[in-house]
C-alpha cells in the first residue's frame, strides 16, 4: 500500500528542509495547546498579551532544547562520530555545524519583530523558523567574531533574478560597511563568464562604489568574484577598466581541484548536454542549449517562461543521470534550477567558498558566512556551500539587506558589551 507519507516522501523530498520541518513540527504542539483562536469572538477570554507570553515561553523553551541538541551533535562531530548524535537520529539528513546556534535568543529577537507568539490562527511557519535560524547563526558568529569572510550568491540574493547590481541598490552600503569592519567579501555566483567585462556589467554598482570609497587600495582588494560556482576568479583591481582582474587558475585552485581533468570535464558536460536535449524534446520546451567550457544549460527562447514543474523535472533527470555515470562519481558538479533556466556547472559553491577562504589566507568555515537563496537539497546551488561554512538562507534581496542590518546591530551591541 502506498501511504500518504511515502507519497509525500517520493514527491517532495527535494523540496523540503528536514531540519526546518522538524523544528516546525515541535512548535506545532504548543501552538495547538496554547493559542486561543476563540478569543477573537469571546473577548472575555484570556488577553492577547497573556496568551502571547505563555506561547512565547513555550516556543523559547523548545528553541533552547534544540540549541542543546545541536550542541550535543557538535560534541559528537568533534570526536569524529556525528552519526551517533541524537540529532542525527531525529533528522537523518543533518550535516555538520560550524558553530553552535543561539536559537533561544534568536527566537526572542525575531518574535519581537514578527509577533509569532501573538498569532492565534497561523502556527510558526517554515519562514519563521528559517529566519530564526539565520538570526541564530549571525548571533553566534558575531559573539565569537570577528566575521572573517562573507560570501554572497548573486541572483535573488543581491539583486532580482537576471538583473544587475545597480548603483541604487541598498545592499551596496551594507557590503561596504562589512568591508570597513574588516570582513572579506566574496560574490560566489553560478553566472559563469571568462571576461571581467561581463561581471562588471552585472556588478557595476558595487564595483564603482568600492572604487569611489575612501578605503585603502589593500582594503578594496578584499572583494573577490568567484564565477561559474568555482571556475573563474576575479579580484577587485582599481587600475583595471572593469575594476576586476582575472586571477589565473594556477594561483588559486585547491589541490583537489587540480585533479579535475579536461577529459572528465568534457565527458560530464557531454552527458549533461545529451540529457538536457532529451528533456527539451520530451517536454516540448522552447529552449536553447548553451554550452560553455565549464557549464551547459538551457535558457528560454524568445521570452518564454517555463513552469516550475518542468524546470524541476529537467534538473532531477540530469542530476540522476550524472549521479549514475562514472564520471559523475569522480568530478563534482552542480545541476540547478535557476528560476527560468537550468544549468549544470563543473564544481560547486563549496569549492567556490573554500577557494575564497584560501585566497584570503585560510579563513575558517566557522568565521565564514555564505548568504544565498537556493538551499533545497536537489536542484539548488547554494546548498553545497554548507560543506564549507555557515550559511544564511534568504528569500529575496530585501532579506539580505535585513540580515546585514542585523549583523551591524548585533555587532554594535557586542562592541558596547566589550568596551
Ligand atoms: P546565481 O544565483 O548568482 O548563482 O546565478 C545563477 C544564474 O546565473 C543562473 O540562473 C543563470 O541564469 C545564470 N548563468 C549564466 N551563466 C551561467 C553558467 O555558466 N552556469 C550557471 N548559471 C549561469
Ligand atoms: Mg541565486
């Protein structure tokens, strides 16, 4: 018999984050027991404030408990046995943590802004938990500061999908503020171009703001663009017309990356291209296949909009075929749904972030934060960054700005404490 659970699992596993779903499930119990929906039509019942304070206490207790379960997992990681932790039993897909998470304090912080405990009809949601996790991550990073490296995805994280980082984008001032505070910056994007000019066209707002700032030449160089996930590396260069200088691969490749042979790269991209062509045909997609030296993808013909289901189907097929190929076992790759295109890149963002860490002198994963929008386990490209550093999962460029403001506010509070 096919149970509902099995159907859900088969159909949706790639669209769920198990840790967030688990926490959401834990919070559902106090919501059911302590929210008071009848107070809407029975005003003589418990006051909103009273109910909210009871709910807040219960939710906060749960976040405190989860914080401790994560700490226990970290202890198991330290002795090389993460698979024995209680968290691993409860959430089998959970990976390693680079820092503990200040979940209790982060929940109180977000509750003061989102009024989660005041709600009587809408339980703590996926987005509530995602934002609490982000705040908890930045709280832990700031408390153990300084934040060595912040890497950003491009599309949807810094600017809207397919757009450019123009001069009026509010994120610019916030990135400059991080640079002034001494953090290095990496833009780790899937967008893969061999020339600096193309990145200048996408990022000119930020690049010109850095150029015009009062920062020292050395401080300005603390911005790197890593394109094609982990394939093309550029550093800020005030003297170059495009404000970026290509760094030759032999200056920054990690030793594992040197083992990626051209033959394997061609073979993997050939397999991916054949699969994409096949799906385009079967799904009657109006798509153009784009082949590059480190990537292959499909983009819509004349303004066509693909539906989400078609894009996901395309990614899952190419992912499966590559997973089952021999070369796919040897060579890291990343197949993802870019919103209205599908790409397969050689390498992935974990390598991109690791290379940035190395270029800046060996910054640790626990001192690095990657901010991105694609964290589902299949068909998403920021997900792999979790192997290299701590992460924050945002849903749009506005949330990136809010996260950077949170970092600044927490940093300010931390400074006052230590002064
Ligand atoms: P990201 O969100 O900054 O990682 O950018 C992803 C988007 O870059 C994709 O959805 C594509 O539209 C675009 N893109 C351009 N060239 C490439 C490439 O070579 N590989 C992957 N994505 C690319
Ligand atoms: Mg993105």
